[in-house]
C-alpha cells in the first residue's frame, strides 16, 4: 500500500478512506458567530422598550440553534406589547423540522398553552397548532382538557386534517364542539372539512351537533351548509331542529337549507318565526312560507295581509314572496310597496321589480322618479336603463313622455343588450346627483356613513403629508359641500369604533361645523378594528351607503379574520341592501374588494 494512502494509528496501518467523519465541535467558529448574533438580537429587543419590531423575533429563531431557543422562551412571556408577544410565540414555528429543537418547542408551547395568562396561552396554542402532526398528542390533550375555548379552537385546527382522515362520529363531534372560524381555520377550509365528513355518512352526528349548546353558531351554519344537497330523514331533522336554535343566523341558514331540499313539513314552525324580533328571520320566514304555500288556496290573501303589516321586515319579506308568486295580483301588490313609508321596504321592492325585467313594471318605476331622491332614485334610474336599454336622463317628465308616446310599441331588449348599452354609457354619463367625491368615488346618496381608519399605520407618509392627512383632507372637502338636509354620520376606528353621533343626523350649519371640528381632532394611533366599525354602522337602519377607508388588515377587533368579517357583513346586509364603497390606502385589500363586490359598491386603491 503506498505511504500516501496509509495513516499510522495506534501502531496499525489504516486506510484513510475508512476513517469515520467526526462531528464539528460546538465551539467551532460558526457556532460562536451564531451565539454572538443571538446576543446582539436579544440586546436589540431589550433596548426597544414597548415599541417592538416583530421581525426581530423571526431573525432570532431563524438562527436555529439552542441558544436562540433558550433566548426566545425567556423573552416570550414578558413581551410588553400584546401584538408583539403574539408574534414572539409564533416565531417558535421556525424550529419545525429541526430534530433537536422541534420537540423542545412543542413541549414548551404545550406547557404555555396550559398556563394561567390568557394572552400567553392563546398565543402559544396558535403557534403549537402550526406544528400539526408533530404536536398531535399535545393538541389532543388541549382539545379534551383546556377550559379556554380559543385554545381548544386553535388546537382542533391543528388536528383538522387528522380528524377528517379519521372520519368517525367522535372526530366530527370534537370538531363541531371546539372549532371556531379563524383560530381553527378559514371559513372555506372548515366548510370543506365538514363536507368531507358529511360524505362519510355522519348525518346523525351532524344532527346531534346542531342541537348542542356547546357548538358555536358560526360552526352550526357551516354544518348546515355542508349538509345541503344531502337527502335523508336525519338531514331534514337536523334542519328542523336548527329552526329552534336561539341564534337568528342559524335559523335563517336552516330555512334556506329546507327551501333547497324542497321540504314541506315545517309550515307551522315558519309561522312561529313570523313573530321573531329579528328582522332577518322574520323576512326569511315569509319568503320560505311563500315557497312552501305558493299553490295553497288562500295563501295570496295571507300574503297581501303581510304586505300591509306594521313591521317593515315583514313587508320586506312579503315583497320577495310577491315577486316569486308572479301572479298579476301579486305584482300589483308588489308595485304598491315601491311607495312604502320605509326606505328599506322600498329598496327591497325595487330590487325585486328590477329582477323581474318585465315591460309592465315600467309605469310603476317611472312614477317613483317623482317620489325618490339620493341613492334610491339613482337605483330606479339604473333599473329603468337595464330593463329598457335606454337612457332618458334623470327627469320623470322625459321618461313619462317616452312611455306615453312609445311604450305601447316598445319591445324589451335582452338583458345582455341592455347591459352592453349601459357599459357604453358609463364611460361618459354622469349618474345621479353628484355633489362631490371621496377619493374619486361619487357621493350620490342622501343617507351616508363615512367609516375611516385612524390606526397607527395611518401616520405613514403618503404624498403631501401622511395617510391620515390625506383621509381627513378628503373628508373635510366632502363635508363642506354635503347638501343641507341630507343625512350623514362619521365613524372612526382604531382599537374600537368611535362614532361622531349615535345615528345619522341632518346636515345643517350647526352639524357641519361640529362634524368638521370632530374630523380635525382625530389622530392616528392603535389597531384596525374594521369589524367593530362596520357592526356599529349596520346598527343604524337609516344608512343605505357606507364609504369605508382603511390602510391595513383587520387587527384588535371583535373579529379579525377577513373571511369571517366578509361573511358577517353579507349576513347583516341580506335584508339591508347597504352599498359599501371601499378605499384601500397603500396596498390592495382583498377584504375591501370583496365587501364592495358583495354589496354592489365600488373599490379604489390609493397609493
């Protein structure tokens, strides 16, 4: 053997290629550098005080050694800023897949998830859920033992795929009783999981869950949606039981599911729901009764009576039921609701008449041009254009003259042709009574609420000044020319929602001065509680148009999950028909895009 290929070791000749590779010692130069980096980042974190940069935690855990782990677990529980503390806990997910550190991270997060401090245990549970199957035992323990519903929700979300694979009634029960939209997953993700479980024939499990008080209302609604399209006694029974639920939104979901299933044995329960105090339930009960009793003798007379009921929500439901009945007598009663004393009923009736697209509806629509203003008049004009394909301006006289001279021979165009004509007009037409614009979006309603973000990020630079300066400047310009006599309000939001007034007020000299002063006093600070602000706006049933402005994603509100905010707003707006125009500052906002799309509003991005 050549000398160059031999090494003398303990008196023996050993081939160099057979020597084992020795591990790099912990005191190697690279390890020293990492430890120094840990010390530098820890010092930087300690030097920041209460204003913390969440990226520092990611930089720390990205080092991926034992020193970084020991440092972050000391830092997490005592971070002074709540949002930063949540980020600190989440940063431990950087240890996933690291053989020596992942088990340590899982064990520590599991212990923190069972701790006494609410924010810490919830932040730890959220982070632990990200470890998925690596923390399966710990997550199952939290689901079965934790007394904190959000900890259980995070934990069950971390086991979601495993529960679906298991596919047992027990797995379904654990998911139903512990899941929450957001902590356990997005609405779409959870609905998909329930649909997969429904396909496994767990109808009895779903029926039991829909009766259980521990199951959150939002989860019951997803369960009902997952069962739609399935047949069987247990499915129908589940829907019927859901009609008795104490949550109005669950009752509405159950009625819609029974409608879709063609069920016909729940008329008595629907009649009881006509007395509900919740407007949405009362409205849907009438619509569902109309579908159930459409061919029954005497139903139309009952429906005519409901269309004259004192309760506006009842008359709203009657408008939909009359449109679906489509008899000449029913349509005549529907046309009368176009002149109802309540603006929500008039809006519902207009929506139904417009959807019919019948020539015989035109005289009733034209007559209403004399009695409406603001957004409702604009909507009537839009309906006339989309039915006729023509544009005779805003005046009642021109439309009435056209109908009297040409109406008899007029042939209705297809919807597609009318829509193409409308889109051509939109390039140049000036619709409605445009008094001003807010970031380029026309102000056309006389029942408006401006909902503006004043969170800390609104202090960032934008053009000449800050985002806050730009928003205030635009709003001040609108309020200075807002028509006297029209209704308006302003709601600002950061950590919560802060209305100028409790409800819409009439614009006059005194209110204009007070509103302008209120706007000028606003300062940027805090989180972005979009949900709280929209919830407050929807409490005022006089509002028909909202202008929503924000520069960030939801945070610090009652609900921060964009999917859930969108779903909740759609639920509120089912019978309100509020149009939401949205302005995103700085970056595209899918939430604002969806809110505008769902309500027929406009969306604009301002850089």
